[in-house]
C-alpha cells in the first residue's frame, strides 16, 4: 500500500496512519476531497479480495486511522464526499458505502467521547461489516432483477460470514468482531441473522449509520433519497432513535454535498455546516459564489432540491475551489 494515498493535510496523523507530503492541489478543500477518493481506491482491493492481501489487518488499520484523522481535521469534506451524488457511486457502491459508514462512525465516536481506541474499533467494523458480500453488493446496485435464492441467502448470513472471515484474517478485537456479527440485529428482535434483543453498542451505531448511508445512495432505477428525508426516516425508526438523533445533530438538516433551493430561485450546494442548522454555507449554481444561507439575507434555503442529475454537469473540484 502506497503512503502517498494517505496524506492528511496540516495535522499530525493518528497512530496507524501513514505520513506523506500533501498532494499538489490548488485548493486545500479539493486536496481533502482527493484524499477521500484515494482512500476509496486503496480500500477497494482490501474489501474485494481480502484473502489476497498480504497484510489485511495492518492495511485496514491504516485506513481506519486515516478516516479518523480526516474526520477530525475536516468533517465537512467527509460528509460532502458521502452526500454528493457522485456518478461513480453505483459502480463502487459497496466500497464507498463501507467508507462512508466508517466516516459516520468516526463522527459518532467524537460526539459520544468514545476515545480513539473504541472509535477505531467502530470504524474498522464499519469498513468490514459487509466483507463477505462486497462483490455481491456492487452487482445488486446495478441489478434490475429480483434477488435470487443464493443472493438472498448470502445477504441473510453475511454478518456471521463476515465475522468468521475477519477471524480467519487475524482479527482479535472483540468489539470489532461483535459489532460486525450483530450489525443487522434490532432491539425488538426483528433483526437478523440471530434475532437478538440485546445488542452491543457499536453494533447499534453501525446499523444506524449503515441504514442512513444506504438510503442516500443511488441504485439502478432510483436516485438516492434526499438527505433531509433520509434523516427524517431514520429519526422515525424506533430502533435507530439513540444514534439516529446523533447522526442528525452531526449532519444538520442540509449537510455538505446537498443541493438546495434558495429563496432567490437559484440552486446551491451546501459546503459547510454552521451553528444554525438552517443556515449552512453554500456555493450557488451557476456562478459558484459562496454565501451563508441565513434568514433575512434573501438567500435562505426553502428546501432540498430533488433533481440529482446536476452532479453529472458539475464537478466537486469546481464547487470546492470556490468554497
């Protein structure tokens, strides 16, 4: 694994991350976006062919540490990477979904004061929760037909199959292993594969982050759900109430990467949260002008925009260069 993929700008890395010179970029925010892109590139072979990786445990630990460092340094860019409807999301669905779940868990760990050790266990569990069905998830994101019997069985058993794979790959962190094994269980006993009613806290957190990320991700035949709607649905889910509220507080009503409608009639992309969840910093389209969408400015947000095709015509570099 190449160190250059894991540079973290202007910050001493957490233990387990790799140091390297910052990438050449005209804008720091663009460089941070590129860090997340590079992280996904390096995560892909680990999740697609884990048994072929000479040091799977060491490499996944490095990636987890880098996720935590990037979130600690610039959480808005991590959220932007998750929310922005990047056209390649379907083709790398399982890898990006795992990385974004891990990013949300790093945010939750900060909010809950878990400390670096426990947060790292949660982040590693988020990265590897679907290890046994990584390839299948990519296929399903592009699949029109209903699930086959074999596909359904693989999905139903993947928490325990992934747990077993991790043990075979040398994982001995009990919190990491239990969180993966239980991440589809629910307190009401309606989860799977064991129908448990008493769950590990990290498993509860992973399930909520996993569901939120899945709701906003596109599939063949449908676009990702707008983030305010996904947040509302998560909040209404009784089984996700505790960590669902945490995610909503962290992301805000209009998180970075979200396309919104302004009172001016223009559309804008959210680039930074503020202390007022209704008034984030945005970059307008067209024009790429940055402003804060505050009430009384005439540029306040009237709602999220439903059309996600705008991302095919606008690059993250263009937006973040002006952020």
